C-alpha cells in the first residue's frame, strides 16, 4: 500500500451546538432528504400527463402521508440495524436502541418501514397502494444520496484498503488508505438510481402502478451489492456465507421482489387506457 493518500477533510459531525442541543449533519441529511423528496413527489402528482390523467392521489394525501413515511423510515431503519447488524450489542445495552443520533440505520429496515407506511396509509385513505409506493420510491434516492454524503462527513462506513489515487485515510479507519465507498454509494444509490427512475417516469412508468417500485428495488439491490465489493464489512459481522456481506444478502430478496413488481406492472393495463 502507498503511504500517500488524500487527506480526509476535517469535518465536524456536529454542525451547530447550543448548550446540550446539537444539530448533526446526519440528522440534516434525513430532514432535507424527506423535505426535498416531498417537494419532488408533489411535482409528480401535479403532472397529469405522467399518469395518463389525474393522479390516483392528491397533493393533500401526500402531505398527510409524510408523517407516516417519516416514522417508517426512522423506526424501520433503526430496528433493522438493531436486528440485522448488531443484535448482541443492543441486547446487552437496550437503552442505546433509542440513541438514533449516534448513528446506526439500516436501509433495508427503513425500506420495510416505508412499505408498512405505504400499505397502512393507503388503506386508511382508500388510495392506490402501488401508486403511493411508486411516488415514495421515485423520491427515495434523494434521501439516499444525502445520507451517504453524511456518512462520508462523519467518517463512517468507510471502504476496504486500496491503492487507488483517490483513497482516503479515515479517522478511526486505521493507517491504511481506503476506498471512499460512501461516495460510491451516493453516486450509485442516489444519483444514478434517481436518474434511471426519472427517465422511466418520463417514459410513462407511473401509468403502470408498481413499476417504479420494482425498478427501484432492482437497481438499488444491484448498486448496493456492487458497492459492497469496496465497502469494509461491519466489524461485528465480517464476511458471511460465501464471502458475502450483510448488505449483499439483504439485497437478494429485494432484487427478487423487484422483478416480481416489474412483471406484475407490465402485465396490467396502464392507467388511463380504455378497455378493449
């Protein structure tokens, strides 16, 4: 390994601290991810041509839904992390489960939380479960991008040792230069996924309920699995069956479910189509 590496920016994970209260970059990533996703979803709802007519839900419906999906993201993400990534530690220190501000969230757990929020809210409001899921997934990459940037700022979830010229020596990551895998994930799970879904929506994906959900699951699973090739496995887990990581294993059922959603959506008549 070379001695030379890019110096890691001296970020303070706390943006503003006032007495006992602190505003962290990690929290801001969640807040702005939800707010920007909310704005984007409202934009999509108002564009009737994307739906082949009026959207199957209103802007007001989505406004009310935001509280539900926020709880789904936070609770699902935290519970998923506790169960999938460090159950022994939290069993020994149960009060730390509630210390969300210290970090430790699972995308796959947050995804399950979002699914529950979508199903419960849609049934309570009497709107399309799949269309609400499509909107949620269309906006999701915004939060994923900001979340991975926050991981980089925090100097956490770093990559494996490497000799590439853009390697960083992360605080707490030892003396070896490492892949900035957080930035790889931000690019793939955030920017690339958003662009693919936006292009699909432009081609009419929202007219086929469930198609955006399926595409999101497939592309995310592939992007996450590829990024895991460069990301250091969690110390308490290491490599699992066949040299795979937990992120890879959890992406397998997500990928399979995504294929199922795509097949189902393409076999159904699109919204706004006239019966034969």
